[in-house]
C-alpha cells in the first residue's frame, strides 16, 4: 500500500513540473529551428555566389621509386685574376696557308690565353702568316650573367561589338529607391528574402546602391559610382561585399585608361563603354528611357562588363515584350538577356524594363551554371 501510494503521487505530474518540462521542449524546438535556419542561410549564400568556379581534382597513380642520382656539384665561382701577358712560346699556334687567313678555323684547341667566360666572340691575332685563335664560350654558362628583369604584364584589350546609335539620346529616370521581393531557388529548394536598389543622380554623376537580404542577414551589398555623359554611364568605382567573403573594389582609372581589381592582378584597357555588374542594368535603362524606338525583338550587341576579379565580353539580347504580374497589377515589359562568354564563370542576368514604370527595372534574375537563380520582383517605387 505504501509503494502504490508513492507511485500514485508521481503521476499525474505535479503542476510545478510542467514549467521546466515546457521550457525543455521549447529549447529543443528552438534548436531545431536554429539548425534549419543555418542550413537555409548557407544554401542562400551558395545561391548568391557569383564566382561559382569548378574545382578540378586530378588523381595520379603512384610512380615506382627510382634511386636518386647524385646531383652534380655546383660550379665554384672563381675570382677574376689579372690577365698575364702571353709569350709566343706558351701560346698554341697553328700555321695556316695564306689563303686561309681570311676565316677563323672551326675546331681549334684551347690555348693558354683563353678568353674569360663572359667573352662571346672569337678573337684572332695575326702575326705575319701565323694566326692564334681561341674558342668562344657560351655566355649563358657564366656565373656572372645578369638576370633578366620581368616586364610588367600588359593590360588586356577587350573590344565590344555595339553600334554607336545605341548610345545616342541616352537619358535616365528620376532618382528613386526600388524595393523588391527576392526568391532564391535551386531544384525543389527555395528561400524568400528582400532586396532594394537606390538609384541617385544629378545629371552629371550617379550612385547605385544595391542589397539583398534574407533571415535578417545582408547577403549581398554592392555600390557603383561614376559619371553621366551623353553616351550614358561611365563608372569610376565598383564595390561588392558578399556574406562570408572579403569586400572587393573595381577601379576604372580614366587617367591611365585601365581597369584594375583589388582581388586580382588583372588589368584591362579602357576602350569606351565598359560597365560593372551594377551599372550595366542602368545603362540599358538609359538606352530604353532615352529612345524606346531602338528596342526591337532580336536586337543583339556586346558589352564589356567588369566583375570583382576580371572583365569579360557579354552578349546583350532583346527577347521582346512580355507580360508580368506585379503586386499592383499586370504590366508589359521588355526582356533583356545578358550572357557572359563561355570561358567566364560569372552568372547570367535577365532583366525586364517596363515603360509603364518609367523603364525602372521591374524584375531582375541572376542565374549561375549550377542551376541556382535569384529572382527580384519589384514591389514599390519611392522617388526622391
């Protein structure tokens, strides 16, 4: 009876036990949600990775060991000594018929008055009909041969095939802040986020600030700044920071006509019309906003676009008009496709510009070669 009464007192549990049990359950659920949040964050970071370069792994079969041969002893450097006058008795001479005195002999034995190792020409001394010759020594074997200086690598030249008429009558919409909904996807997995692009200009200079975020994390942050001309955008500086990676800067140095990168040693020659990842979108905005009659399905041209480590030629193609559904209704937009060359590991950009929204970008999609994509759809335009 005593044991039964003690067991009955443990069940049902005392109300005081419900509180710690509930706290433990909540902690376990919070840990599970945190793990899922971390996995989604890592997946989203990988989807936004623009430098999706493949890694090559080579396997080599083991080679049989071969006994190492003793390495030849390094030649000893001999200090130069003062030349000793050569007397006729110690010099090796060879009598040559008078007809053969016009050319040196091809095979002549080494003489006691051999020239120093850094001598590269055959010397001849004629005394009547007697000629003394010495064998030339290859100057590359000399220990005192000066090292060749490495010349700096020349800047790479990339020329884009684009008609000049595209860059006539370029104009831009007013300064504004664009807010987007973001969706990253690969296969059956997807993750929602948000993004915004701040476009600001005064007619002579511009600044573009873009950001994409998810789960309270800023995953991509970039900024482009430069000048505005009759032909459109001339970028001066491009800044990019992605989560988990160092910030990079791309410099367009107009004085030296070169493009350089903080993340690499590559340099490219400025030919005119080069853009960065952020400015190229607004260069197309300026072309469409300035003269929409230039747009027609099938229009194709090239543009040189600089990223965080290198520049490359991209193909820009106008696919035509399409209907898009936004939060405030259905609109008509022109679809542009920007594709890097086959040798590039940069992502492809698809862009939709709408005359109903003053040619602001209403949809932007980034896709890499791994099958991942990030789509940003316009939600709100706030003019400044």
